[in-house]
C-alpha cells in the first residue's frame, strides 16, 4: 500500500522537457523515489492516483518508452 503521508514529503521531479509550451501544454508525469521504489503521478493531478514500481520495473519502463528495450 502507498503511504500518501510519506509521499507528500518526498521530492517529485518533472522532466526538463515539460515546459509550458509544445503540444502537451506542459502536461507531464512526475517521479519520486522512496524506500527503493519509484512512484509516478500526473503533474496536473498530484492528489490523484500514484503508480508504484520497483527500480527494475522503472528502468524497464524507461527503456521501453525511450525505444531502447532491446
């Protein structure tokens, strides 16, 4: 289970490419690390759902999104 109280105090990072311009209008996900897991949330809805991933799963997702999955 995700401890929202603890996640409220971690540093969330947003991509430097998620500026206010472009076709996405600044829409982006934010990522945080806590207790060996990676957490992902929608930057427009920080109180909304949070996806929790192991570090290995996060690396696999990042490779797949970046087109480097093998």
